[in-house]
């Protein structure tokens, strides 16, 4: 494998590990989803812009902010607006496992929009992973988790779209769209809730969440430009087995047998898809 491909795999895996903590941050505070979006957004934007300032890249990123970066910003904003409420309305395990459909979505979007046909192995693995998601969601039908599961699917489509944009336009800036997507949601959060009324004790947690989100967003974007879209999405679903484990250890959230079965199917698909992959 080439050096660029190895780096891409490392970055996407790092992103998946960091993203797997999102459910813990969201469910670890009592405040509402829009308040979380507000404070996490401020924190993530500040950390990202400070990072650009230290690297003296801010002007470069602004000059390079074209239509692809704008598209990434819009999709990331919609994804974030669905992502946080999904955790509030469903279980951490459900949201993480539904994201397992990202390979199927990213591969399909790549095929349609950038004419990048997925390999037979990616198609098979994606379909198997999608079957796992069906198993997970089937446990929510008729229950209180269905709305959260639906929002998790919206988030998955948006994140898959971001992956495809970076694959199509690899020179697209990564850090500034991540910061912009957070800033875009701030006035919306002020309209829908009261972020300034958040308990003071929870603000440090939300600031840490913003740092985590900033790191995960940038590493995913940087990795996505170095790998095929379907493979990037498959690797990013490695957060899937970690998120339920963290939820169990920290929040005592026990996944149902249906969720566990679906999770095993998705994880098996991801692992199998990476066996014997060449550059």
C-alpha cells in the first residue's frame, strides 16, 4: 500500500475512535440537544480556527473555500443537527450501529455522482452491513427509539455525502468547513432553545465535546481525500463496536439482543471488507 493510503487509513480510524465518544458526551449531560449543539459548536469552531491560526493556514483556507467546501459545510450542518437529537431520542448503540449503513450509502453516492464504481467486495460488505442496520432498526419499530433511529439515518446520509465530496474534490479544505458548519447552527440553536441557561457544571463537558468533534471532523476529512469513498465509510464504521462499549461502561446502557445481533453483522462486514485490500 502507498504511503498516502496508509495515512488515509490511519486518519479515518483515528476519527472513528474519537467519534465513538459522542454518545457519552451527549447523554452525559442533562441539557437539550440544541443547547449541546450550541456549546459544542462554539467550542469546535474556536479550537479549529485556533489550530488554523497556529499553522498560519487560515488565509489559505479562506481563499480555497469554494463550492465543494460550501457543500461540505451545508451537509455537515444538517448532519450535526440530526446527530445530537438522535442520541437523545435513541440509544447510543442504535445510533452507532445505524451509521454502519454509511458504506452502502457512500458507495452508492460515489457510483451515481462521481462514477466511481465500488469493488465487488465493497458492494457485498455494504449490503451485509445494511442488513445489520435493518436488524438494529427492527427492534425500534413501534417503540420510542424510531424517531432517533430516523435522525441517525439522516446523519449517515449527510456524512456519506461529505466523504464523496472529498473524494471527488481532494483539494477541498478540511478544517474551515468543519468550523463553519458549527457556526451556521449557532443562531438556529438560539431560536429553538436557551443555550445561556445551561447549567454551569455542564459547560466544561460540552467544551471538551467540541474539541473531540473538531479533531474527529478534520481527521475524517483528511483521510477521506486519500481513500475510495466506500472504503472510507467502511473504516469509519469501526466506531460502531466502541460506542456501545463506552455506553455500557460509563452510562450503564445495556444494548438489546437485537442490537447486538445487528452490530455483529455490521462489524463482520467491515472486518471482512478490509482483508487482503491492496492499494
